[in-house]
C-alpha cells in the first residue's frame, strides 16, 4: 500500500474508532482513537515535510484540550506549522482526540514530554504505530 493509500486507510480507521468510541466508550476504541489520531497527524506532517521528526503539541487552558503548534526538523529546530499543515491537522481533528484518558496510548509515541504540557510526537513512531494497528 502506498503512502497516500495508508493515510486514507488510517483516516478511515480513525473515523471507525471515533464512531466505536462514541458508541461504546471502550478502552480498545479509545486506544485505537489515540493511535490512529497520532498516525494521521504524522502522515499529514510528512506529506508537507518529509524531513520532520516530531510534531509539537501543547496543552491549552482547558482540560483535555491540545493543539499542534510546530514541527521539529531533522536538525532539532522547531518551526511554526505552515498554513497547509495547520489546515490539514485542523481538518483531520486528530490532535484534539489526544486526551488524558487515552494518554497511555499516545504519550509513549512522544520523544519529549515536559512539565509544562509540551509534547513532541515522534513522527516515525506515530506513523508506524498506526500502520501496525491497521495490520492487526
């Protein structure tokens, strides 16, 4: 399956996980929701920047509200999201599915977590986690 095919499959799986979660609130659906959300975010960033290594996610002022803020490049520098990246992540609504209740699924996919609510979602780990979950 090509990159765009995998992204489409993950987008479909995310929609199914979201539907299942709203219907059952099961731990398995919540886990799938978090993993597919991270994977889709990784695919969206990689489509625009194939050298990206992490997506910077920050907590907001309200509980369980997180948003994408930037991209970490291969050299370790953080840059702001481009308009296309920001629009793609907003349209997918993937980062907003990363909540405290499913943190055990998505926080291990981060290469950096600090005490101020800033997370660096590892692009490769996130992408591969979604692909592996699809294969199950």
